[in-house]
């Protein structure tokens, strides 16, 4: 079997890049521009592109779910699916803060040559994800109507009859999804993005095949999409567990044993702040979803919002790949070559991410005439989607530097500051949504865009002025505490 360190030695060498000496802000900006074809650019591309494809497969397949449900010609089915997915994602991401912390910890351990530490971090995350995932699954399966009425829908919402059974089946894939999230994070920490890509392609191919079979051939209707997703997620979870055991990134004895309090401290220290961050994000987007769902009784607004967010999510996960790339490369560079190398890496990642955000936004804008008709056969839903989807493409441009900055903060362990910036962002979003601006579907998307500008100021300002790799600390010449 391969050892952890031997499989990642090439990647470690690739990020040991000698950073230039900056004499001015202009020189630092110029050195951050890609296109020099140096080792750092190659490493960023080799890490980010497979991650983009890997993360992009999931919303694309989810879009196929929406496509097949849309073929049923029922606005309420689309609205119910959107509400159920939002409720499921809320519970999932409240638990998935653990894998987000795992990747930087594994990256630091592997770069330092501490394979045993990497194995321990992965096993601890798996144990806690399984435990919390079982609780989340029980909650969603046993009380779907209560969860939906609390988070997204009114108790007597017409779409509840569609959302509740969809959510119950969708929830069965939660534990496998958390195992997959931990496995993917562990491989990202080793700077291996090809293995997660292979697993993702396999599991989502299964989903693509199962969707029409269960919805139409099996006559399960709209819940067939949820069943297909749960089965494919189970396949992914089993595959990752097998890979982690073979790669010696996990051991059965550690998976079945609760971690000690001392071992939990690093996870809990970052976990509390990341949990607050995830809670804030979910509250904000639940508020937006609820506003859309309650906007009219026909289900048109709810269906349109679900489609807009489905289109938006495809671009967002591409940007999330830049976040995960920064969260892995920056701490690895710091452990391998020191603070100046980490700063040089982070500067370049900011530029790359900004360019990718611009490209994603432009691509979505140009494809909207093709994308919008795909998701619904109903003319009123298609019309309601057009302007909000256009605004969503602008959000991608704003997200460019945000996602890179968040990845840098995760990689350096600045979880508290990240949580503060996130809660400020969501607070601004909630204020916009509660104002007259949030009374229309267009206004909901404008609220997200305006609050994202607040988030951008916070993230970029932290990196340049307050963070461990800030200009002030570069000039001071003192080592930053990460």
C-alpha cells in the first residue's frame, strides 16, 4: 500500500517556490499576476482544475434532477424540491464544518512529514461526522414536515405535500455524504485532486442513470430524484471509506473509538467558529428561500428561485474550488517554505480566483438564454427566472476574490475572523431582505449581491491589513502566528 508521504512528495516539491522580494505595492501586484508559467501557476492549475470538475459535477447532476422534475410540468413539485433541498443542505452544512477544518490540518501534517497526525485527524473527523450525521438523518426522516415548516415553508404551504416525502428520501444520503466530504478534504490536504474527481464522476454517473429510471420507469415520480441521489451518495461514501482505509488515512480501530478530549481541541477551536459561520450562512439563505416560497400561492416564485439558485450553484462550486485550493496550498507552502512563500502563493491565488470569477460570471450571462428554458416547461416560471439569473451572474464576479480570501483564512486557521466577516455579510443580507427590496424575486438576488460586496470588503481588507500574511506584517518582518 502507498504511504501518505510518498504519494504527496511530488506536490510538496512543486510548491517550494522561491518568492520574489517586494520593494513596492506595484511590484507585489505584478508578481501576483499569472501567466509566467512558473511552478506556482502550474501547481494552482493542477490543483484547482480537477477540484472545479469534481465540485462542478454535483450541481450539474442536481440540475439534471431539477430537469427531470421539471418535465413533470408541476410548479409545486419544483417548489417542493427546492424547499426540501434547502432544508437538507442546511442540516448537512451545519455538520460539514468538520471536513472544512480537516483539509488544512491534513495539509500541514503531510507537509511536515507527520503521517500519523494526518491519519488521526481524518479518523476523528469521520467519527464525529458519522455521529452527527446519524442525528441529522433521524431528524429529517422522522420529522420532515416539522423541519420544513421551521426552516423554509409555512405549515400549510401547498408545496409541503411534495417537499416532505422528497426530504425524507433525500436525508438517507446524509451520512455517506459526510464520509465523502471528509474523504475529499483529506485528499485535498495531500494535494491530490484527481482521486476525488474519479469518485465524483462515478457516483454522479450513477445518479444520472437512476434519475429517469426511478422517476419514470419505476413510477416513483418526483421522489425518484431524491432516491437516486441517496443511492449515489451511498456509493460515494462506501468508496471513500474503502480508499481511506487502503491509503492508511484511517483505521477501523480509530473510527469506532471516540476521540480523546485533547485530540478534539484543535477541531473544536476552529469548529466553534466554523459552526457559527455555517449557521449564519444557512440562516441567511433560509431567509431568502422562505421569502421566495411565501411570495405567491401558485409556486411560481418558489420554483423560479430554486432554478436560479441551481444555475448559480454550478458557477459557485467552481469558485469553491479556488477556496479549497487556497485552503490546501497556503498552509502547505507555509509549512514547507515559510511565510514569504505562503504570502506569494496567496497573492497569486487571489489573482487567479478573481479572473475565474469574471470568467464564470460572463459565461453564465452568455448561456442564460439556453439554460433558462431547460429547467421548466412553464412559461410563467421561465419569465420569472430571467432577471434574477442575470443578477446571479454578477454575484460570481464579486465572489472571485472572496473565495480565495476565505480559503487563505481557513488554511491559516483564522476561523474566528472568518466567522465575524461571515456574520456581518449575512447580517447585511438579512437587512436587505427585510427591507422593501426583499419583497420581489429580483430584490432577493440584489440583496445577495449587495451583501456580497460587504463580504468582499471584509475578506480582502483582512488579508491586506489584519491577517497573518498582511502587508503590515510583511514589512514588519515578524513571523505571523497561524
